[in-house]
């Protein structure tokens, strides 16, 4: 066996062992809902497509190595050959075809994920605000008037609209078995549709590193039947303590948290997208100051009781003024209404960020 073939065999063997060693629990390829199923199918399609390309390249490489190997009496050897229009045309066309074959299903899947799954699009979605806090997740149900920390219940066979935002660092909301991740950012509310077809408990987490407590920012998604979900929501509202602004502000201190439940939601007294500076006021209320985690001499102090009065509804996000938006306050007992909660304006803000128009407008404002 030649040295080249031995090298190829060794490379393939090492790659195969490496792939197997990383296949502990591929939850991404074990979808439990239509959104995750579409994305899983896209991943598998892409892998198979790319494997065919790699296999073709290795076959062609083997043929070339064999056919043009060094010989004592080479035949048809033409060292002065210059180019081939036919070959140049094909090796330019083939990459274009590959890009198109991968781009079309990718774009379709991405845009399909921006709305409720088609199979249940006739049903009203469950609306849940998912607020990222270092290092925990707060889930608010405006229609049910309940709030949970680090766990969330959803009904099966019904779309769920997660409205993602963050009070401090940028994070990424991800439930691998239900769908792909999406960023949660301060000053923004991003929409993410997910759905579970099977009852069960699914693991969710923040997929974007955000400091020393990153590993703690996990949560459970409990999918249950519609009747069980309604019974849980009713029981939680009746038996849980009411969330107050003092309790909510204390939750904003950077640290982990156990699972908690409350009646009412923080949406009744703050819109963190409209007031991204709210978190700093909450720190001040409890005498908390950010410290260097690498300096053991810096001590963290937190007051047992708030030191300042609760912050009134405030707008500190300049984009709200630019788009003529008001804070989205949903009082307990009120219902979420999409046409009153600036989805179009938020989408425009998202598009501005992606096209860098957001920074250009901010620079223009600063110059003026």
C-alpha cells in the first residue's frame, strides 16, 4: 500500500473516531415539534449533500493519484498543456449549483420559522415573554397572569410565541428539541415561534456565553396536554405569591436561581425594552455594585430590603422615540394584543440592526 493511501486511510479513521466521540446526545437531531423537525431535516440534508461532495472529491483524488502517478515510461504526458475551456466552465458551474442547492432550502426554513408552524397556524399561539437575566430566565404569561423562573409550561399541538428580551447581557434562547436558537438583547423584543408535538420535559439554555454564571442559565420546558396546561396555569395563579416590583428587582441581581412561581407578571410595571437602564436602578435599590470576579478582595454586598423607591414607568431607549412607541405595559388581568404591542416597529428595529442602519441613525443623533 502506498504512503499516500495509508495517509488517507489514517485521516478518515481519525475523523470517524472524532465524530463518534462527539455523538453523546444529539438532541438537535431528535426533534419533538414541527419547527425543530424542519431544522433537523435541513441539517441532515446538508450533511448528506456535503458528504457526497467530499466522497466525490476523494474518488477523483484517488483516480488522479493513480492515473498520473510517476512511471518509467509515461504515455500521453503533455507538460505544455495550457487550460481547458470546458473544464473551467464545469468547475465554475458546479460550485454555483452547490450554493443554490444549499441556499434554497436554508432560506425557506429560516423564513418559515418567522411565523407559526403551518400545521397549527389556525390556532391562537400561547404568548410567553422570556426575559434573560444574569444568570436566569424569567417567563411571563400575560394572558394567564403568572410568571415563572427557570421553567416554563407549554401546551402540545399549539404554537408558542416566545417574545425574547434581556435586561443586561446579550444571550441566546435555545431549546434544541423544539427549534433553533435566537438572540435576546436589551432594548429589543424578538419573536420566536416553537411548538411541541409530544408531552415531556425538554432542556433549554442560554447558548451565548455571558460571564461566570453562564452554566447556570438553564431551564426546563414542560410540554403537556391543553387541559393539563390550563389546570397548571390556574393552580399556579391561585397558589403562588404575587410578584411585586421589589421581588422582581431583587431577581435582577446577577446570580443563579431555583425554580420559582408567581401570580401576576412584571409586565404590569416595567417594559425592559423601553427602559434598558432599569436594571442599573434595580442594582442601586439593593445596594449592589458590579465587581471584578477575578479579584477576591472585592466583596459583593446586597441589601435585604430596597434602599430606594420603586422606579416608575420610564423610557430610556431612544429607538422608542424614533418609532413613536410607548412602553408596552400589560396590567395583570389584561390580555396580550399583537396590534398594540409594536411588533412591526420591533421588526423594523431588528432590520435596522442587521443592515447597520441602527448605528448610523444613532451616530446621526449624537452628531446633532
